[in-house]
């Protein structure tokens, strides 16, 4: 479909499209927007409206679609973490909201397990949070969480992609017992679409990306959870003069995200999984002509989502050379190199969820050429 699109603006900038076999990653532009989403955004671009009203009603509609109590739309999941932290620290107190991120006289500590710390920790700190780390590196009992709670504790943080033994339910038990909110960073959890709703059963605020599997604008996200805290999120966010004001989300993004979620809830996830599997099988079959490289389709993925991935064993001495070679020729091909780095050091990993029509053959043939050079 991309061949039918006028690329004149990108061409004038000297920017070419890339083939994305890495998944819906922000550095690669997030997702490709469905035409219905683009049209919704186009319509919104021609009018003025009350942003407070739009955010409220759009959040209400998102909550209905996801089956959660309440929701608020943000300019991405990272912004959602900042706004969630602000809501837990300042609540709906206007005087405190105006002081953020200066929080020394407030409850400002957020407890986080060491193995759940990520590159997005700064999102909490931008609101004035002080992170209190527990675990070395893992915790084995919820008593460690309890031991970190004091009169300065504003919230407990949990990362869905984090490692550890203590379950989310145990975190929630502690949070409930001590009356402390639990924030869950669940940016990449969809599919399935039911996951945010399930997480909200054991959390106060759940943050999800709008620009990944939902295929909304890349700079959109959703906070879902308890109505009182969602109201506090709204007060700490754009368009109010608060710590979230720089995280502005446009009317076009808001409307586009609602349209994307409307589309997604009607989607046949099983049919989409089958399509992804077929693309990976096609690549694997083309590569069968190069012996000596083990291949496997891994399902579910490392987050236990129903997403298949093709793993090709190349060896840690050569896999990064292959990754580099894939990015040297136009169109550049990006793979899930973060998985190679963090989970599978010997393997090249291909994610089919962001391959466009015809990309599977291009990826397979390029890899065929490269793997043959490794044989010699």
C-alpha cells in the first residue's frame, strides 16, 4: 500500500522508508496508521473545540471500549507515567499541582523493584518523585515492599516487562493494605486487547501505549484505572498549567487514538496472529536454502503476548554484523535487536507485526544474501 502514497515531502527531505521487522518501536515511527485513523485526524484538524471537553469525553469512550472504570489520554506512555506519578504525589490539590516537581514537603517516594527499573525511570522523576529501590536484584517476598513503605510513600511502581518472583497481585495486596496507589507500566501489553482490563483488577493506574499495537498516533497513550486518580491525572496534565503541560496532546492525536481503539476492538486477533505466522513461515522457508542456521518460530513472546517471532541462530560473534549489514542498504531493515541484546545474544529476531505487504520477501531475500556471505 505504501507504493500508492505520495512520498514527495519525505523525498524532498531525503528521508526514505525503512522495513520494520522490529515491532512497533518509537525510534521507527511507532505504527502505520489505518486510513480510518488518518481520516479522523484530518477531520479534527479543520475545527476548534474545547480541549477539556474532548479529553473528558474521549477518555470516557476509551474506558468503555477497554472495559475499564476510567481513562485519560496522554502524549505517549512515558508521559502517562509522569502524569500518573504527579497524580499520586499532588492528587487534586491545586497548590501542590502548581509546585511540582518541587516535592520535598509532600509524599514523593515511589517504591520500585530493582529488576523493574527501566530507561523510563526519569518519567516518574520528572514529576518530582524520588525512587526507592528494593531488591538485590529481585525480591522474594512482599514483606520487602512493606518494609520500604513510610509516611513519604506516594506510590508503588510495577513494570510488566520487569523480572522478579513477586506477582502483581502481591504488590496490589500491599498497596491496598497500606492505602498506597499502585502504578503499572504496561506500555507494550497489547495484544490481547483484554490485558489492560485484566491488569486494572490489580492496580490503581495502568499505562498503555497508543502508538504500538493499537495503531494510534505514535505520540499517544492511555492511563486507565480508578476514577478519582484519573481525575487527578487530568488536573496534572495538559491543557492545565501543570507539570504535564509540556506533554501536550493535540485534538488530532486524541481523535485518532479513539478511532484506532474503535477499530482494534473489532479486530479478529486470531486471524492477525495467523497472518503473522504465515509471514514468518515464508521467510523461514526461503532461508531453508542456506544450511547451518537453526530457525524457530517462538510463541508467545517474552511478555507472554500472543505474538510470534522468528529466531535465527547466527552466533553472538556474527549476529551484530548481520544486524549492521541489514541497515546498510536501502531500504534499511531493522530487526528486534533489543531482544538480541537482552534475551537472545546468539539469535537474530524478526517481529512480523510491523511488516507491510511484500516486506517479508524483501527481508528473506536480503537475509539470504547476507547468510550466504557468512558461509564463505
